[in-house]
C-alpha cells in the first residue's frame, strides 16, 4: 500500500470520527480511560491483535 493510499484511508477514518463526535459525547473519566488502556494491553499481551503486515495482506484480498 502506497503512502497516498495510507493517507487517504487515514482521512476517511478521521472523517468518521468527526461525524460520530457530533452525535455523541466522547467524554470519559480518567478511571474509564485507564481501564480501557489496561484492558487493551491485556488483549495485546495475550496475542489478540492484528499487525500492520497482517492487515495489509487482508486489505489486498479485498481489493
């Protein structure tokens, strides 16, 4: 995937986040934020994640 394609995908994601943010309040307490980080790190340490390389291969299969 080229740099322009990556930039384009990033812009699409940003636009979705902006649109979603207009409809909902994204405020999260510090405790909730820390819990989300803790849970995410546990998932990564247990092997539940997708690497950039794997994601790129999956994207190639779609297009």
